[in-house]
C-alpha cells in the first residue's frame, strides 16, 4: 500500500471536543469586502449634490423662478447650508446710501449674534471695499497667505471669531448687490476644502448671473409701452 501523505497543519491536543472539522473545511469562502460608501466631496450626500445642481440650473435658466432678489439671496444661503458641510452661511446686502454691508440672512449663526447682525462700512478702504469693486471670491486661511488679510476690519474679526472662511461678492445689473460668507464653524477640525470652495463660488456666480438677468428683464419691462 502507498504511504498516505502527511497531514498538513498544526496538531494540538487542546482542541475543543465539539469542534466540527468538516464544517470548518467546507464552510463557504467569505464574500468580497463591502464596498466603501460613495463619497461626494463637499456635499452631505448624492441626493444633496443633485438637489444643489438642480438649484443652480434653475438660477441659470429660469430668471423668474423667484419673485424678488431677496428670495434669491435667501435661497443661495439655504442651499449652501443644507446641501454642503458648510456650517455657518451668511449673506450681507450692500446699502449704497450708507456705503456699507449689512447682514441680511444667516443660517448656523444662532450662537454668534455679532456675525448674524454684522455691519461694516466700506470707508476707510478695507477688504470688503475691494471685494465689492467687481465679483470676486476669497478663501481666508492662515495656510493661504494673502495680502488681503491685513485689510480685514477688526469688527469683522470680532464678529466671526474665525480666521478661516470663504467670501464672495455678488452683483446685479447695476453693481454690487451682496456678499456671501461661509465657514465650517468654530469647532471644525477638518478645515475647508477645495471642493467646498468650488461649490461656494459656483453658487455665488450663479446668483450674480441670475440677478443680472432678472434686473435687465425688469428694466426692459419698465421701458416697454
């Protein structure tokens, strides 16, 4: 008789008596590891990403989708706050008579009354004076050195209590209309991202285009006999 091949494996006299060797050998192989959940950088979920994109599309293609300019500005704040990881979102309106920015609508700022009621004059010249010369965005951060940092009004620093945020001005057909502010809150440890900055700018840009188109259409209607 041929000699049987040696057993492969370890021999132990301490194996439990009820060990079912056949069940172990015949057990099905484990399935493939579960796929990692899909990520949508800058957005809370795929659904929120789609919702945000649909909102921008409406702004760009439906100039009458909101009754007033105020409603448009509020909608931008709401979608940035609801669809992204941005925690504090604020819109300030430009008051040409007083030549100043005045906080209009904010979400996530309930614990920060100074930011929620923020006002800043544009004279003497400061950061906001430059931002309202033309549509412009800025990412303020200690990790992103910028000459503009020296132009930040002390009142704004005190109101926001943060040295990291997004800022962008929005124009209508006549000139500067509003300025948007957003950050991830004071307790954030992750920091703002390029994806979030891109999302923020796209919302502000769409808002400007919508306001310009809306204003021009309204002006034409006034001149029509």
